[in-house]
């Protein structure tokens, strides 16, 4: 088998195990919550006052809640294999439809936040690498940003840029300016560890002999960093970028609630609050798939960035 196909097969197998593990943990965690889903379903209907033992028994039978837990789990996996994420207990709509309706605002927010985080971290990491005093100040700022809760960053940005200086609108105005504050709220704590990883990796690269050779040819420090150092220092940065995608998804849930924006994050918060188990499971499944997909693409991007990694692959 070709080495690339073997690497792809291994990566896809690991991704499938990761997704299955996340689904299993979420399923068991929701089932272990001391809340009868039949009460949630009955309480969401129009005849919520007529909750009788007969009604609860009928609901359990219809939704297979009277089956043993392993049977419920296998039935859920069987539906999931067919692309069926179930029906929301509260909203009584297909989970896939609810997720599709709220995906667009979250994707727009995540795309802009990712762009901000990458731009800020690249600038901070490259410009401060090898500069002790500036690097120390940058590390302090990054530590503060990484340690500050997302809702505090969002609150401060709202207070300064919307209420005090009136630079950006606080309410949804239907344009790109409305996205900037929520995107910065997620991007700032996400960019902080990315910049730290890139700076350390860049400083290690700057000590290599080929950097000295490049400097001897008359290149400036910045030119050496951009032309030679960045390509070799970016591998740990890409790895951290993949893990940061999970933090970005978590930050979206808080940010969308804080700014009153629609999206998957706010949908998840409402689903957890209202104990809508199928919707929570569907959102966990979709989020895990997105996380695994991003990290799989980053894994294969390593070779495109640094061709030396081709030598690591086993021969065909």
C-alpha cells in the first residue's frame, strides 16, 4: 500500500475512534443525569398539565426510553449511521434541521475569529521572537489574555468599544461591523497561546546555522524570519492551531449568549438548560466531527508546509 494511503487510513481510523468516543461519553453522561426525558417531552407539549403515568409510559415506549441503556445506545448509533440525529424533545423538529438553521451565523463568527487569531498570533510571534524585553511584555499580555474568562473579555470590549467610544454597534445591525466585537472576544484568548508557541519555536529556529548563513548574505532580521524561519517554526504552531479550534467552539457558546447572537453556541446553551438531550447529542456530534476534520486537515498540511516530513513517512 502507498505510504500516503496508509497514513490516510490510519488518520481516518483514529478520527473515527475519536468521534465514536465523544458520542459515547456524551450519550452516557446525558443518560446518567437524574432527569426523566419523558417529563421533558411531556412538559414541552401543549398538554403539559395532563402529565399522567399513562402519558409518561406512552412517551417512553414511543421514544424507546423503556429499553435497556445498551439498546438505546445501539439504536441511536443505527440512526446516526443513516444521518438521523433524532428529533428535539422541546422544539419537536429534526435536530439536523435545527443545527443547519443556526450553523451559518456560527460559521461566520468562527471564520472571522480564526482570521483575527491567526493574524494577531503570527504578528506577535514573528515580531517579538528574539527580542527579550519586547518578548517579555508580550508574554505578560498573552498570559493575561489566556487567563481571563471569555465573558470578561467580551464585557470589557463592549464597555470600551461600544458604550464608551461607540466604535462598533452593540446590537445586531446586520453587517460585518456587528461581528467584530464577538470575533475579537474569541480571538484574543485564542491568539495568546498560539503566539507563545510560535515565538518559542521561532527563537529555536533563529539559533540554527542556516539562519546565520542567511544573515551573512545581508538579509534583515525580519526577512530571515519571514523567508526562512517561519516555514520551519510553523509546525508546532499548526498543531496548537488545531487544538485551539476546540477552545474557539467553546468560546462561541459563551460569546453568542453574551452578545445575544443566534448560532450553534447559543442553541447548545438553550438545549442544555432545557434538557433537550437529542439536540445536545446532535450538537456534540457535529462539533466533534468539525474538530476532527480540522485537525485531520492540519495533519496533512504539515507535509505541504515542511517537505522534510516526507522523509518520515514509511516507504511504499
